[in-house]
C-alpha cells in the first residue's frame, strides 16, 4: 500500500477508532459481496471474484468500515484494504495483483511479514507484539532440544527463531498496572526465561560442513530443530499436510482451514481440487464474527484450528479433543484401508476435557495475552500463560474474587497470600476490539491481575460467555460446598486435607488421562550419495527457520507460503520412534510454580547420528547435562526429561486417593516401580540358547542394542534413596521430582498391613472380635463394608483417646473433689 493510502487508512481508523464489532444485525458470511454491496460490482476485483463470500457479515461494523475505507482508496468492494493491488484493472491479472511491484499485493494479508500494512492498520498493538510472542519465537522448544543434546545453552533461553529484543520501557507491556508489576517480579525470579533478548537461532550444518559432526555431534541439534520442530511458528505457513493446513501470522488462527485443506466457498477462481486453501473466505474470532460453511454458521475459533500446531510436544490440543496418538492404523477405514493420518499420526478416541464437552474452546479460557503475547519475551509456556483453574472456580472456602493475586502461580515454595484480588468493570484497551460483554457484578481477574473479558460474576456464580455463543453459568466451589452439594471425596481432598490446595495444581487430580510417549529414538541421517557408495540418494529435508527468514527478503515478503522454496533443503533426514506409549494417570512432580503437578515425557531422546559416509557416529546415545545440574554431580544428568504438564483432559470426577498414595509411579519410581522392563543398557540377543543363557548359533544378531547410559526404565525418575535419574523440567528453577520428605508424607503403601498384621489371631482382643464378627455374619467383604468398619474404628479410637486424655483426668479430678467434700461433711 502506498504512503498516501496508508495515511488515509490510519486517518480513517483514528476517526472511527475501529472499536468492537457490537452490531446485532448481520447476514450470513456466505452472502456474496456483489449481493450485499451492489456498488462493489464496479470494482475490478469483482470482474474475477464476483462470487466470493464476504470476509465479514454485511451488517457488521468491520465490514462497513472496510467498504468505506475501500471506497476512499478507489475500490468499492474494499478488497484493497487487506489485499492491496490495483482495483481499476479488470482484465490483466498480473496488473490487478500489483504488476511488477511485488510489495503492493498481499495473497495472505495476515502474514506477519505484511500485516503491519493490513491487519495492523486497525489492530496495531496485536501486530506490534506478535514478534515477541512465544508462538513466534518458539524459544522454549529451541532450549528444550539444546538441553537434550547436552545442555548446549544451559538453562538460558538464548535463541529464538528470529533476533528480537524487549522494549526499553517496562510500561510498554500490555496489561494492568498490577499485571506489569507482577511480571517484573517474575522476571527477577526467573531471568533465564523472562529474557531481554533472543539471538537468532544458529544455522544448521551445510552440505560442505558435515565433517564437523565427527568432532562435535551436538551440532546435529540445529538440524533437528530447524527440520522437525519449528514448522509451526507464525512466520511460515507450515508443512501443509492433512490436519496442518493454515495461514500465516494472523491468518493462522483467524482464517478457517479444513483438515483436508480444500476451499469450499463460491469463488470460481480458487481451485477446489488443490489442497492448501482456506475453507471459506471469512474471518473467525469473536462471537459476532459469523462464519458460514455451506448452510451451517459458527462463531469463535474452533479447537481444530489450534490443533494444527498443538498436536505435538505436550499434545494439549488433541488431548483436549479426546485424541491420543497410536502406532496402529486400526480401526480400518470404510474402504478397508488404514485409518487416515491426522497431523501425521493415527489416533484412538479418549475422554474429552469437560470444558470441551460443555461447548468451550481454547479461546474461552486463554486470554489475548496468553495467545498474542504482551509485547515482552516469555520463553516457556508456564511463563506466557496467565490463567489458573482457581481464577474461575475458586476453592471450597474462598470465592475467586477473594483470592490473592498469584494464588497457584507463585513460582515460590509457599502459597500466595495477600489482599483479595477483587473484580473490575474496566477492560484493557487492547481487548476492546473483541466482543464486549456486560460486566454483571464485575469481570473476574486472572491470577496475574488482568480482566477476563468474557467471565463475569453473577452473585455466587460465574458466567462464561463463550465465543461460540453459549453463556455458561457455573457455581463457584464455595457455593457448591455451602449448599452441601460437594461430594465426600471433594470435601476430603480439598477441605479436609488443606495442604492439597496449598501445594498442588487442581489438574494433578482432575486430569483424567495424560499422553505419555516414553523414549524418543531420534535418528539424524546425513548420508550423502557422493560419500556413501551404498546410498541411492542423499538425505536432506526442509529448513523451516530459513524459510521464515526468506520472507525477510523484500522480493519474498508477500509470498503466500513456502512451497516454492525448493532451494532451502539442508543435509540430514529425521526419523523418530518411541519405546512405548501410555495414557493412564501420570506420575507427579513439582513444576516451576512450586506446585505438585502431573509429569509426562517431554523430550527423552536417544540419538543416533549417521555421518555423510553412511556410517554411525553415535548409536542410541543419551547426552548428559552440564556438570552439577539436575542432581547429576560431576558427570551431569541424563538429558532425558520428564516435563511438568497441564494435560487439558479435565474431568469432574477426580482421580482416586489410591491412584496417588499407593502408586509407585505417582511417587516417581516408575511404572510398576521401574521393574517392568529389563535394563535398557543391556544388549538382548534372542535365539536358541542353553538353560544358562548361552546363545548357540554363531550366525545370529542382537535383537535389541543397548542404550548405554540408560540403566533404568524411561518412566523411573528417582530411586528409593531419592537420587534423581533424569531431568524434571529445565525451564524454571523450582521444577523437580518429589523429594524424600514429600514421598514419605504421600506414600500409603502397605496400609492394609496396618490392620491385617494382627487379623485374625495375632492379638487376643482382635481374635475375639474377629470370631464374633465371623459367627454373627458381620465380616467385612466389600470395599464399602471395609470403609464403614475403618470409619467406625477411627471414631471409636478417637473418642476413646479423647476420653483417655481429657475425660478420664476430668473424671478423676471430679471424683477427688467429691471425695474431699464428703470427708469434710463427715
């Protein structure tokens, strides 16, 4: 867009303030442009795109502004407001699409490389902060891989996809004053995560540099990062396979793409048989933004949009939907073929998160700052997300608005205390272009002090206004308890054992399952056919970070994607395998907030590197972290990580007490106490053998090669003496396994023996009661009968001891007093 046009755009936006789209009047987004705005037929754009659907509803304020601004720019259809181009040209596509000036036409207006000229004219703050958002830098993933390859950057989150710095003025951070002060405190506590700048991620090895791997195999980490890990960041369009079709920048979330990647709107110029296109030409986002696909209309951002990226790593997107990956292709498709791959994986159906079942999507909990960022760097998920369960639900004894700021987000060893956080009727300016809901008794505040614009208090309830149109009324936990509707289990877990809510995350109990992918066997094959006679082809793959940086070139700034960047192949080919998958209840540890949390395998790589000559440089190798880190002593710790996680599989029915208190896995000792497999560091040969295990054939080969550093199962994070066996999170200072004292207080192993070591005949009194119960038919058999008996025993014991310590002395004192008075009377 030319300078004059930009000036007109900004002047127009300043005049109208580009406020929230609050108009109730609207037509289906599938309505054609020329039907809704007949005058648009004079636009050159409509000569080809006359059938295209409206980008927003014709009655919406946003659409009215686009038409008005477009008319000012000479385009009665308003297309140039977002796409640029020449609206006067009706015959020559090349001229209409910018001619010889590639910077004047935008195929994807949401691309971060151009959205300062498009989306940013009305949404300047969101465009400004995008480069510091975690979805752009992906600094946590980069540090995670560097950690797995031997702690290349230590705990520091040094690299991002692009070099970027914080603003100099702390007041430039989005959010309330309370939020800004809160984040300044966190920055001082965790400076390795809340950094001031990221350096640009180093290049991967080039084709002429592969001999360096012999001296330093850790250099392969940057090949792994660039090829495998960074395809999702917002500055690229991504790999464009089933389930992973999306736009760039703003378009990656705010433009709908189906899993198959086909366009299903009415524009005849868009190829309906070529994947990689938006589903319809519409913007999705707020409750008012209606998207119509065929005859169905929705609002908000569907979860499936989020899972185009959030299907790997912690897998929170697909887990929220109730999907767990599986290595199997069953059940078979209708034509008898295998289950189609989604996000490059097969799945089994699991229990969906209760919020998903109620009709909520990701954006109904996660705030604008969670997603867009606040303009400052936060290099790991826990640092970027500003919400906690208690923000809406409170506790059984405290309403959400009476909790102090920081409760459940402490990053300290003690639960937060302080003044009640209260409510607010004021929203932050950067959120005013979303839906404005009535405040009711006040908007709730996040744990860090920003308003939830869609969650309000109504008496003792909260109302969640969802982007898809539902207004969900939810009673607070305190109201449920006060009305006597909290289950006995809930009362015991949350009120009876007060330390639970003081020391644990809610989802430690309320996550119904957690995806657990143990052992990541990574092979990075650098074989080159000019150096490997046995190789038919050289191993190479696409560099996603280089693809993003290609857009920095003015000649490629407006490119729609990366499909033409065939010269960005780099040496090396990544393959990944797993040791085994689990989904049952996870083990527990401590996260960066200092609270007990579920743990799941983060990055547990056993690395195999094949050199350019096709020969192994490393085989099944586990790197170690730097000396003195993670309880590893002089030799360092195994650089395989169990990561604190929020599984996003919430259920109303929490896990049982026994699933934690009598579980060796929950304590950190591993599945079945780590005894379920033979030590992985031993070679296993399977063939005809003697009774003493001597293999008889000479022509045989090992079935399993050893993983030399791994003496325990992948799921075992500590031994019985409390020695740490792998890393537990590596972003925040407080993340760790449970310590000896915590495990001792938590474990209830052998509780049955406390009674049954005396039952039936080891004590005269017990023997007597046992025989009485046996002959009168009162022997407890079922769990309910056992529980009832134990409850009676506890009460009887308590009253007996209370009488013994208090009642008996009082009785004796009373008797003595009576005796003395009687003697005096005589």
